[in-house]
C-alpha cells in the first residue's frame, strides 16, 4: 500500500513539473518566450543608447549619414564628419600637388632697419623636432562645426567643434558646401607676410602645416583653386605690391581677386580707387558675415569711411596678433628689484593701475645700467618699440563730429606730454638701454622691462630660458578709460580688387570659409600652442595673453596715418632721433601746430570722395 502511494505521489509530482514547464515556455504575443523577451528588451535599450552615445562621441562628435543628409538640406550650415573633411582636403591636395606659389620677381630683402628685418623673417620657424609632442596640425585644421544628438530626438541641434566644445551662433559657419568646378581665385601677397596666407607643402611645422591644411580644405569645400602670387619687398619697405595692383586696375579685369596688403600702405590704394567697397556687394552675393568671431569688429568700425568698408582683419591675418605692441617682463628681475610678485603686477593691470608713472618707478628701481650691468628698461628706438607706447597713452589724433565725420586733433597738451615723456626715456634715462642691442639685452636676462611686438616671443626669445610674461603698454594715467593695445601698422589686411564683380560671390565665400577655418584651427595653433603653451608656459600668463588679445585697440587716425601727414611719426621721431641726426625735432610744440594744419587739409582731401 505504501509502495503504491509512493508511486502515486511521484506520478503526481512529475505531472505537476511538466505542466509548470509548459506554462513557463508559452510564447507571448510576439512569439517569443516571456523570460527571453524581457532580456532582449533590456539589451535592446542599452544597445540603442550605446549607439546614440557612439554617434555623439565618436571622433569628437561626428554625425550619422541620416543626420548629415537632413542637416545639409536645411538652412543650417553644411557639416562633414572628420573622415569626410580629411577626404575634402586630400582630394584638393591631389589635384594641386604640383602647384607652387608664383613669384614674378626675385625677393629683395629689406636693408633699412632691424624692425624691417624682423617683419621679413618667419616668426614661426619651429622645426619638426620641436613640434613632435603636439597634435597633428591637419587634424587641428579640420575642426569645423559638427552636429551632436539624434535628429529624431526632438531636441534642438547642437553645434560643436571636433573637441566637443559647443559653438555659439557667432562661431558657426553658414556657407554651404559648393563645387565651382576648380574656378581659380588669385591672392596677391607680400613675401614678408606670406606665411599667414600660404604654405607650399607640409613641412612638419605646426603653423605652416595648419595653413596648408586650411587652404586645402577651402579648395575642397568650395571646389575652387587658390593661386598665390607674391610681391617682393624692396629696400626701405617700399614693395612691388602697389605697382602690381595698379597694373591690374589699369587692365580693367581681375588679374588678382584678394589682396593681402600692409594696412599702412593700403590707405593710399583705397584713395586711388583700387579696392572694392565690401559693403556695396548685394546681400545675396556677399557671404562675409562681420558678426562672426573670425572677423575683428573693432577694426572694421574704426576703418569705415561713411559706411564704406575696404579692408578686412581677423583670424586669417595672423600678423595683427604678432604685431601687437606689449611690455615684456623679466620675472626674476621683477622679484629682485621691486616688492611685486608676478601675480601682484598682473593684478595691478586688471585693476587698471598700470600707468606710465608706475612703469617709470619700476624702471628706476634697477638704477644706472652702466654701473649695475642690468637695466630697468630695454627698447630700441624703432617704431616697434615706440608706437605702442605713444598709442598706449591714448595720443590725440582724430575725433568725430555730430555727423560722424572725422576731424584732426593733435595739437594738444596731452600729445606734448607724451612726446616729452618718451624723449626722456629713450634718450636720457640712465636706467634704459635704447640702442640696437636692446632686445638681446632683455633676452639675456639683463633688463626687467622691454617694449616690442608679441612676435618677439617666437624670435629673439624663442630659445631663451628666461621666465617672462607679457602685459599691456601702460596707460597715460589712472583716468584713461582703457588700455590701448595696438598692432604696429605693418600688419596685414585683406581687400578685394575693384574689378571683382562677377566673381564676388565666390570670393566672399572663400574669405568666409577661410576665416572660419582660421578661427577653429589656426588661431588655436598660434595662440594656444605657440604663445601660451610654448612661450608663456603658465596658465596665469596665458590668461593675461588672452586679456591683451581681447582688448586690442584700433584707431582711425593710426589706421589711415599715411593719408594724414603721419602725425604719429612726428612724436616717434621726437622721441628717438638724437641731436645732430637727420630728422631731429627741436620743438614739438611748433611741429604739432604745423602738422595739425597740414593733416586737416590732407584728411579732408582723403575723405571727400567717401562722404556724401
């Protein structure tokens, strides 16, 4: 009995297990077992999320093909993945590999002064060995905006650069990819500033290779061919470029399209009608957007001639940064001769207490340089050392009346005081070394302060072990509203030849795309990797560099000085020319009176064709 009962229990138990197993494996409405369905649902969600994350983060926020198609068909700017951008540049490179810059005459090196020699040399002559630890310049140059996020997510599209930084509206390129069938656009440039516009090939040097990659991208993005012609600089700073431009104007057609010119020299060509008013180009044909970060709004506002614009300055024209006139500070001597630390001097600058009086007190703490072997100040008597001091103290040059018409204003007590201060410093101060060895004196650690252009960091100071920082040139006094940090007037500006009419759509697209690429890539190479990381080395010094660049100053009277009888040169010569030398000025008061009259006449003559 017990045995039968045991068999019955076992039978019922086996039957129960069979029924339970059948119930667990019953298919759901999709024909998939329930337990397996739950697992796949969880896995599918993670996989989808993973795919979305991959689309957002792969290669610095690249985009899917579906996103790219939808994006290119919208009114937003067209973008490419990193692979596509590299393909554009490489295809363009393959088409023009055998091309080289055309130079019709052999370059004649300048002979007149050290400052001309400085300008003629490449300020970024770094060897490939020195740049091995830096990122690939071609990758850096391919940093245009990309789109992150799913196009079906309902979220607003976000534009980022290749490093994942979100771009603001004024950082986004709004020129769509085009194909002009290899249309050739000719850019005329000076040989001593050609490095900012043209690179013949990759050479393993950071800036050169970034310029090369930028140009190749522009060619591929728009389907154009960029041809660079170079005018050689002649002795005394007078070059062939103006002669070439005049010949093109006389020819009646566009021998050249874009002119990369010395800003000081450009004003006379504007007066002669060689350049096109960029603001006159119809809106549907003009792709230059001056609200974008890669254009310098301050320069354009100051250079306007009754709303007519003939020159462009921005991240393409890198010499504007290289030519910024600043004060270099020897940090070791600062601590040894003053009671200021590096941080405390920076704080004085930020608090607007960096005045000429403060500057001079620091200079005199070092004492007589001939006796101590060390100097408070070093600055050769050239324009690269003096002009920044003149304009930094806010020299009176012009003012605008109620109709926004410029008028001369140079015969002032302020200008007389500026001239007297600088003559005393550059000619009579025992704590100042102002001969031709001034820059070498600072580079060797024998001077506490030096005025010169920022590009000196990549020249005389490139190989030094000296720890230094850069700060603005001092203000006139504590009542001056802001620092006036100017680029010395040899920096480049871009103009369009007056005959650029049928080509103006293509030419303005080229300038806009080149400006965007310069902002997103070349600017980073020059400002971040060279100036801040390689030369200044520390974050506080880098922030001061940013402060200088962000506060650069442009002045109508300085920009058009050549047309105004060169009033700045009058004070420059008063400060630097020694008694007995040619050009020595005995009385600044008398000369200012005479110059103001002649400058006012020249100004009216210059402006009459622009102001209606």
